[in-house]
């Protein structure tokens, strides 16, 4: 026994020793044949890493300190500092919430679960097991159930969207969109067969959404009895086939032989309103088989998705269309990431830290993308110097200027104006008419830019030469000579109302593209 | 101080681009192009299911005819229910199809089914007609959002209408006829300040574009541009400034006022305007309900037809009026009529359709279509054709997969096409 522990420790130690090794391996693969790209300067790197790890932007002070720092490994140090900060868990939870739920609405228990997962660095396979077979009676885990329960909610008089849930399990955890295989083989993707959809569908169509009750604090799901294979037929050929529960491209799960009643662990009973619990749970079987090292697509999918989140482009795109005829842009890179992530037991924080250390991540100007609604909100309230006031204010009062808004209200307004519509993969936060009108005319934006004790405009108005402070605070960089002149000319135009002129200039910078994008 | 052009310069440059002189304006090619650009649609949706028997297809003195009489219209031989005296005088502008026979008589699925044209199931949600038109014809020369929806209740940006075409083609909904949030200039900002800081914003963006990927800046510029165009026409969204006389003519009720806003939007050049009226689901007390609601509809819809004709817009605007289905001829125990998709009517007017025309007929009791029945797919074929779009030659693109714009196996209602 002792021997075994030593062995395990030795294994872990080797794994740790290898840890720092992934970043150079990635760069070696990427830049073996092409020239290394120009690296981002400190300011560009700082803003990027801050938006990615904190979700907001650094203050002018923090920016100054970093730019002045002469330590050679200051970038690695900053990455480590940000990844260890409590904000990282919140930012990662935000990103995964958008990715997994696709703007289906907010849920506190779910959000708390996600934050906790990233705080404790729960391995991705464990997270997926908890999402796919939620323990609703376990307080620490029940939030994970929202992935399924939200998708089983009925909308109007429409049928419960079991096919949608089935599709999303494939999309989110294996990177395959099997939607078309609900009725026939996929017409443009040879790898995807109707049995791949049906093998999952038989599991999920067997669930029932149950309302919260004395025992369950959240809505929960019950599972029916499965005693036979699921039959399906192609609408194209009318050919019939059947399948047991099965993960796509995998083996069928054996359905135990049972004669009705003996299949139940807890028998359903109408009188006591017991919905019953079967001995054989396809839900649990699939929840074990999807997040497994043997399921190659499981690791590839998450490696690709994390790469996308931090680099801005997937190695396979669309993110949910892994198949042989849609090969990765860089197959060796995806293999490397997937393999090492599996070796590292699906440790996402490790993978993220490694990616951030690469020259690929730190190159200049690459893969610009618009900030998500969450990033824009945080960047905006930090830039305008209203973050603390909003966070502290729990009782908004429209009559008192300083108490007019709370953070919650800002969150809602920014999401309504900037988030993509629900049930669409949010690959890029595209600017829309709605977002433009929000920045131009909304009271939230006007309010934050009014001079108020301690905020941006108040602070700038007290400075004789506000250009440097303005550019550092809003854009994390110093202005060049031309920009300084432009600002001074603008301020000189109407010297009687300096704070008004500053407000307008700050507004123009805040609604300009440079503020919206990840540098 | 501003190195960029002002919005006014843009108007001039656009004219220069379009015109280049009178010669081009009068050339047949250009005239054809303008005709194409200016086609518009008014889509009136009576949610819940208007009764065809109390409106377009009365059956007085029959078993299921109900208490109302029928009255002659401006087209000899064609009768409407007496609840529509004003529209009766305008029948010569209308094209009524009395032989609709569709498939779904449940609201939840029916509303969607009809508005999406009930195509063959391709596993993806189809766009509503308005989103389809927005996609195929674009915003046109006005530059205003191509698909606007005026409705009671809440407003905003409705992406779901667009189905697989993507949120870009969804509707801009005016809840209670009011513009969506943030459409109007903030009261604390003067027009001058607004213009000045927007110019500044543009200048900063152009500087940034020089160093970075252009397309990112362009995407932003285009939405701020559309915001400009929309805000510049804030007058058309301001219901408080509607002329008093028109407010009376259209009727001082939701539907009347919403139709008036719709007229302003059509006049301003919005490509597709949808107006919804709710509450037509008369399972109980059908006759009193219709006696209250139909005259309001009659008033507003006929005022609209008059105005569109007077302004010449009826020549280029296709007008469509329908529900998700009609109502049962049989009168139920609550003196109501239930859902009936077997035999009902839609009305059209304006561009591309025949005027003073009745297509098809129902049997004497109004229970079934006696002539050739038409499903909603045929109506979609008809409407697209009326707008000059050939559904046999035009396809939607669903991420690389070509999909028909209207039901593949159906044909237009030829009798209705001009």
C-alpha cells in the first residue's frame, strides 16, 4: 500500500515537472515552418491578459506599475497572479456559462457551481459528470443540474425539447452537432449517423423535469425504466434500426434483462407521488462514458474550446463540427493539447496558464475580437470609475444621483444591449444596432460619465494635462503626440466647460472600436 | 478640427453615386432598379384568428351564418359582412382569397407555422415572411431597418423571427407602438453635442482602423451608421406628434394608432412593416366580440388603403392581412366559434396582386372550400411573386445548404397575381 502511494506521488511529481513544458511545445509546433510573429508590447499584453483572466481592464495605476516593471519574467508573474485571484473563477464561470448555456437566462445555483468549480480547479471531466448526471440532493452539486433542467423546460405549448438537449450534449462535450441525424443520416457529414443521435436521444427522452419540492431545492429530473432498445427509422429510406443507450461512435450500453417491477430500485407510487428510480440508469452510464479518456473527442472538444476562448479562433471550426472531412487547421496541435490535457487529468487551469505563456497567445494584434457583454460591462465600470459605487449599492434609489444604479441593474442592461440572442453559439460578440443605440442614448452610459466624486470625469477634470491618465485608464496605453494634441484641441474649443468636454471625449473613446476589442 | 466628412457630405456623395446626372436617372435600367428598391410590404396580423364569416366571407341566413347581414361592396356581386362598411367601399382595391385551407388549428404552433410559410421540415426554424423579405430585398434606399413590427405589449429586437437566416434579419419591434429602448437621443444631450461627439468617435475609429484589422472597425461603424439613420428619422416613431385628424380617421384605439405609425414608416421607406392586433380568439361570445373589434379593424385598414392610394404607395406596396386560421362555422355552447383551418380567408391589396378580385369560394354553410383549396405555402409563393421574387429560382442559404424560400411542392395562387 505504502509502495503504491510512493508510486503515485512519483507519477504526480513527473506530471508536475512536465507542467511548464506545454507552452514551448505549442510554439515549436506552430512556428516550426513559419516565422515567429511579432510579440505584443507590454501594454497590449497587459490589456489582453487582464480581459481574459479578470474579465476587466487594469487601472491606470496598475498599468503604470506593470509598464515600469523591469523584471524579465514579469509576464509569467502577472499570469500567475491573475489566475490565482478570485476574479479568475468568476471570469471563467462567465465564459463557460455563455458557452454552455448560450444565453438561456441566468441561474444562481448554476453560476455558484461554476464559480466554485473554477475556484477549486475541479477537473473538466468531473464537471461534465456532474452536469450529465446531476446529484440534486447534494448541495455542492445541484447547480450543475441546470444544464439539463433548463433545456427540459417547456416553452409555451411546445413539446419538451428532448432533441435539443440531445444535440447540445453532443455539441458541448464532444464537439459534434448531430441535429440533422434526428431524422436521417447527416447529408453533408459522412461521420455522423442517425444511430449516433438516437443512442443519446434514448437516454434524454427518458427524463422528466420535476418541480422543486420539500426534498429538492431546485427543479430536478427523474428517469424512466428502460427495458428495450430504442427503435428509429430514417425518413429518407424508411429503414428501421435500433440502439441501446450509446455515446456517439461508441459501444452500446447493455440493457439489463428485467421484467417490469424488478427493474426499479424505488418503485413509482401514485399515492405517495413517488416518481420512482430505476436500477439501470442510462443517464449515469452516459455521464461516465462521455467524459472518459477513451472518448477521444471529449478531450479534443474541450482543448479546442479553451484554445478558442483564449486565442480567439478554434483549431476546428465550427467548434461543434469535428469530423474527418473537417480536419483541424493544425492537427498536431490539437492532438498535443488533447493528449496533454488528458495526461493532466483535464486540469483546465493548467491548460489555460500554459496557453497564456505561448508566443501564439502573446503575439501582437492577432485575432482581435469584440468583448463579451460581461467583459464590456466590467471594463466600462472600471474605466468610468464607477465599479465600487455600483458594487456597494444594494438599494438603488432613482432620486439620489449616486444611488441611482446597482451592479445588478448594470449587468442586466449590458446583457440586454450587448449579449447575442439566446440559443446561438456566442462565437463573436457582434456589434448590433441595439448595442450602438445603447452606447449612444442609454441612461446607464450617460450616468456613468457624469462627473461624480471619485469617478473618471471628476478625476480627469482636476488634472492640467489629462491625456495620459485618460488613455491609460480607458485603453491601457499612453497616447501618442497626435492624440495628445487632438485632446487638447478638443478641450480648448470650449474651455468654460471642461468636464463636459472631457465627458464627450471619454464617451467617444469608450464607444470606439479600440475599447470594444480584445487587443 | 475634424478631418472627416460630415453626415451632410455623405448625402451628397450618395446622390453622386446614385445619380451621376439626370441621364442615368431616366435610363430604363435605373428606373427598373428603383422599382425594385421601392417595393414594400404591409403585413397585418390578426392574432388569435379572425372569423371569416363575420368579415370577408359572410354566410347570412344559413345554419352557421350568425346574426349579421351581408352588404354589397364596390365590386358588383361581392358581399362583405355588415361589420365592414368602410372596407366594402374599397373592395375594388382588394384581392380576397376565400379558399384558404391550412394544416394546423392550434395557436402555439399555428402562428409560427403560418408566419413561416409551413415549408417542408428541414430540421431548422424557417424565417417569418418579414425576415425573408428583409433578407431577399434588404433595407432599400431608406437605409432604415428592413423589418419593423408594431405590436401591443413589449418591444425590442426579436431575433427568433429570423430562424436560420440569423438574428440580423429579425424584427425591430415597437411595443405599444413605441420605439425600442435607447432609440431616441438622451434628454441630457443636445443635438449639437450628440453630433460633435459622434464625429469625434468616427475620427478615433478611423485612426484605429489604420493600425488594425479594418473589418472590426467596419462592423462597428455600420451599426453606428444605422443608428444615425434611425435617429435622424425619430419623427416617424413619435406617436405624440401624429396629426389629430389622422388619429381620428384611423381610430383612437391601439390598432388604429399602430396602423398610423405603420403608415409613417411605410412613407419613410421601411421595407417591411408588420402590425399585430391581439385578441381575436373568440371561443366565447364571438358575435359581440366581432361587433366590437371588426369595426375598429374596418376603420383603420380602410383609412390605410385610402392613404396609400392617395400617396401612390399602394402601387409599390404589397398589403397582406391574415390570421393563423379562421373560425369554425359551427357555433359552440358559449356562443363562440373555435379554430378552423379548413376554410378561411386572407385579404391582399396593392403591388403585384389583382384588384377587385375574389379568389375561390367556400360551400353554402361555409364549412369547406368548394373550389381549389390553397395552403399557406401557396400564399408565400404568391407574395414572393408579387414582390418580383421567383421562388423557383431563389433560395435561402442555410450555412451552405440551399433551402427553398417557399414550400417546394406548392404553387402560387395564379388567380390572385396581377
